[in-house]
C-alpha cells in the first residue's frame, strides 16, 4: 500500500517531535494554542493509526473527508423542520380548542332557547285558558239530556256543514261538561277549528294549546300544532309561531305530507330562520 508523501512526512515529524520539543525551550502557551496543539496531536495519532493499519492488513486505506459542516447543516435543517411541525400542530390544537368552545356555546344557546320555548308555550297556555270564557249553550249539553257521544257528534256535524257558531257552542259545552273525558282534547282541537273559521284567533290559540298539552300522539295533533302557529301569525306573533313550528318538526316527524306542506307555508309566512 502506498500512502501520500505528506502523510509519511507528518508521521515522521510526529515521531521526531518529542525530541525536538525536549531540546528546544518552549514559551508558556495560552489556552487557544493548547487546543490547537491538541488537535494537531490527534491528527498525527490518526495518521499513524492509518499507516500502521495499512501495513498490517496490506490493503489500501481510504480516508474519508470530514463531513462535520454538512452534518451540522443537516441537523440544523431537521431542527427547523421539527420546529415548523410543532408550530403547525400547536396551531391545529388551538383551532380545535376554539371549535370545541364554539360548539359548547352553541349547545348552551340551544338549551337556553329550548327552555325559553317551553316557558313561552306554558305562558301562552295559561293566558289563553284564563281568557277563555264559555258562551251560553247552543246545541244543548248535559242539561239537555244529550250523551257525550251525541253532543260531540252534533258539534262535529255542525262544523262539517259550515255552521261554525253552532259548532263552537257545541264543543264548548262538551268541554265544560266532559272536560275529563278521553275525547276532551280532541273537542278542544275542533273548537279551535271553529274559532279559527270565525276569526277568533286568540281564543283559537288557547284551544289549540289546551288540545296539544303533553304533545299527544293522535292523528289530529300535528294539524293542531300547525293551526296554533297560524293563529299566532294572525296575532302578529311570528317569533312564537316559528318556535311552535320548530316543535312541530321535532315532535311529529312522521306527520302527513299535507300537514307538512301547510307547516312549510306557515314557516314561510312567519319568515322563520332556516
């Protein structure tokens, strides 16, 4: 194996250096000179090791150039990439926290709105029931000897024939006489229909509210909710009408297509938010 002349010279110089240093007086060295000297000695030791290694194994020895600067640059680049990644992840986390906070606020606002709606409906119900006054009898009633079924049937027939005054009177008497019966809520619904036909929207709203108390799962209940919203629109209370229609969508998702169409019309008329 052949080594560069410079390497051999350095090795020879390193071997003779201790003798030269021993014969020549040396001035005290500062710290920087000491470090430089240490580095030179380290290089000489490495060169000697290379020479001896080549002599022992008989093969060429390849000395790789130092890549310290490149490696430092690579480490710096990786650190910069890591900092960018951490910054991006921090931004994503902050954005997720903001979204979670907004969702929490929206949920709280929705709960507050639902409580407000329930309170308004209860207030409307109490006020409407308090304002409802039964007029004098028309079709008869318990005092006339008619049974509950007969009184209900006659009032219903009057409504169907367009005699809204007689229908109103008959259903009022039914509610007064049989208010605890199983058909009392339906009687209030039909009473609301008669009142709506006569333009008595405030009394009609009270009847509809009484009819749908507890949100019954009957065939006429979805229509009663829509009729209540229409009465509230006529009374210039669109906000209350929109809240009622929101309850309609939640309570009666399986209502008939006809009733849903009328609900959509009422929602447009009240200009409810989408």
